[in-house]
């Protein structure tokens, strides 16, 4: 299954600070950022190539907060 675009959001906490570069290290681009969160996007992701450590939830529309 090919996915055209994936959006994600990183909210830093004391417990997940070690993963703050995960999205950048895996091909995502920053689309917005402030002191409380960072939003990312990646195009043309092939879901079949992901390993079991990834969870992808498909939604109809990116909800802007």
C-alpha cells in the first residue's frame, strides 16, 4: 500500500526527549514548529516497507490545532 502523504506531530516531554530527532532522521520535513510542538510531513511513504515498530493511523483530514 502506498501512502501519498503522512503528517505527524511531536510533543516534547521529559520521557520522550530522546526521540526528538526521530522524524528528521526518517525523512520527514518540518512543516510548523513552536515551543510546544513540531509538525512533520513525509510524501510517498510505502507502508509495506515499514517494520512492526511503526504505527500508522489513516485519517481523512489533517486536523489543525
